[in-house]
């Protein structure tokens, strides 16, 4: 089976062109290709498929085989592949995901291939039932205390098509992301599990982020998470509506518009092509 390895700010996936290849067991394939010792090595698997309602359709599977609603870094690479391979023409594309249809703007480099993509991530979902979060309150969750192991964190919860728990911390570089993130991910108040963003505020226009992704562990970047952080920063009064988010794999530009949509701009990079035999 032929594949393409791509990454968005270090958030790397194996991509299958579903216009030419057929995948019968994507959950099993995701586990096999994601293994960094015996597989290709990635944060998961993304299928690029025909769509009846958009230009292309995207299905995204985590490294543990679980299917996720959306991936902000992954969708930029889907857009790059679709344009570079001729599936779409022009500088705009609409991609169908489990979180809805998202429009994207393509930016081309000197080689006439896509190198950056701007994604309209849509409006954040803030009510607990929409995320979902099991809580006694019917109001949005902003800096709500949550006791985890030996700490009490102030959490803000946002869905960008998939659920996120954002926690601002004083110092990020040496923070125990796995220790706390793995427990928060599976906390009973999050019935679908949750992605956890630990964030250090640098200024009102810049933050640093590390992400514990459900089903994948810590990743170098998370686009929906970065979008959720932009929303959480505004809701908690920490940041402006336009910020630079510095992730371990690179930086993303985020804007939560006055109209309500979140826009994310960042790189999309092809690493290599290959063929996978161990199915």
C-alpha cells in the first residue's frame, strides 16, 4: 500500500490516497503504521477520500487506532496533498471531516507547491454538553478547579470539533506533561476522553503549548488544541484575539475573529513517499 508521510509543525501522520488505495481496516492499519520502531512512525493515520459534499473527505485515526473528529495540523497536509497532486485546483479547498466541512486557503511556495495553509476552524463549542464535559454547571468552564494527583489545576474546556482541556502553567519546559496529561485524559468528567493543553503565557500576543493528545500521547503540535488555546486565552482574559502559539514542532498563527470563527495559519510539509507491506 502506497503512503505519504507529512507533518504540520511536527505533528506527523501517514497519509493514504483513498482515491487510489482501499483501506478495509483503518483502525488496525493506524496502529501498524504509527509504530516508530516496527512501522513507518507517526502520530496516526489519515485517509484522503472522495466526498459527496466537499472537495475531499478526511478520516483521522490516532496511533492507538481510535478515530478522532478532526486534526488541525493534519487537515493542512490533506489540503497540500490535494492541491499538489491535482485533486483540486486554485487556492481554496473545502474538506469534509467528522467535525463538519472546513474551508481552507492555500499559499504556494517558489516551487509552486503548497507550503502554508490557512484553516477556518469554525466556531468553538463552549457549553459542557457540546464538548462533552460531565459537570453540575450549565455555564462555560473557564478556570474551573480540578484536583489531579497532587495538584489543583484551573481548567478551561473548549471543543473545536474535538474536546480540549486547557491549563495555564507558570513554567512549561520541565512540566510533567505525561504524568498529569495521561490522568486528565481519562478523568471521569470527560466521557469521550480529552486532549490536554498545558500552556505558558509569554505575553498577551504569544504563548507556548505542549499537548497530551488522547490516543497518541505527547505530540509536537496540535492544531485544534492551538485553536482551543486561543479561545481559552481570550475567555480567561490572558491574551488578545490574535496570537502566535509556539509549539515544540513550530509556530502557528491563531485568530479568534469577532464574528466567532477561529482561523489558524501554519506550515504543511511533505517528508517522503513509500510503500507499506506489513498489513
